């Protein structure tokens, strides 16, 4: 490629024309974390409220007419969206913008009354609201989140018992761990008929003094794993559906 110029100013202008002609894009949007590592983000460009272009990646390149644009970048793993208003784009030069997504990590662990790790399900909410952010299951579900305050509902898979961990404040770069402890006991029931033989039972467990059914099972000797507390238990003979003695209506657990 030959560039003709009579002086320094002409050379500068000529080189500018060459660079403009060779420029494949005039807007570059990057996503990165607070450590400078590139992130895969989803970018949307709009102008006067109308969508113009979109792209996904770590380096998102666009070729746009000159003007002002609104840039929205979303980092899906933490559900965070950053917005740049009035981004000025020129046709003859590259405009570069970097969206920095702050994030932290939060791990939730569940333990039984013997301090043994248990399988749990954890749901993360915006603090004080009903907006569900993320959900995970396992021995110690882990979440990558944008900075903020969160409430976590933890459910012990075996008993369906739930615990809340509220007001967890997460800052950029944090690596936090929170624990939920579940004290529980086991109860097994069996019934005898008039002939002294075991009978098939249908058993329903309720919160004491309420109609809230916790668990229901059938069998020769159904067993239940329950959190510590007071319960009402309704037992029926399966073939006849007749309730047995009300003396078995209440069970106490002190753990």
C-alpha cells in the first residue's frame, strides 16, 4: 500500500484515511472481573430506545454509524447487568469500553444434630424480597453473585426441613461460607390388630395444633425423620381407614 504525502500534516491525514478504511469496527465492548480477567458477556446496543445490535463474547466488536448509543452488558453467571449511557461512537476511530463486573462467592453447608454434613438445597434471594437469584443442591452448594445483601433459604433434603440465613452481605472479592444446622430425630410406628398381628398403616404427621401436614407414609412400620419439635400424628388402618387410639396423636422430640 502506497501513501503519498508532501509534508508531516499530509502524512498524518493520509495515514488516518488508511486506518479508517482498514478499520473493521468502531466500537469494542469488553467484559472483565475485578482482577482484570476477561469474562464472557452478552452485549446489547440501542439508540433512542430502539435495538441496534447485539453480540456475546469477551471482546464484542460493532460497526455502527456515528452517534450516541446505550450499551447494556450482562454477565449471566451472576445475573448482573451494567449499563453505559451516551457512548459516543465515531465512524473514523475505535471507541473502547470495559465493563467491570464485581462478584463474590458464597458457599452454603448443612449439618445435622451430630455435626455431620448433609445434602441440602439452597435458594438465594435478594434480601427482604421475593426475587429468586440462584438455586443449588448438594453437600455444599456454591454461588457466584454480584455484591449485595442476600437471604438464603436452606432445605434439608431428607426431612424437607427449612432454615433461613438472612442478611448475608457480600462484597466484591469475598469468598464467604455460611452454615445451616438441622437438629432432627426419628420415629417409627407400628400397629397391632385384635389378633395381636401387625397391621398395615397409613400415617400422617402434622405440626402440633395445626392442619399443616409435614409427611405422609404407608406400610407395616413407617418411619419419619423430623426436626426437633412437637407433632400430631394421625394413624389409620389401611384396609378399613379407621383411626386408632388418640393416645398416639402427639409425639415429642427433645434433641
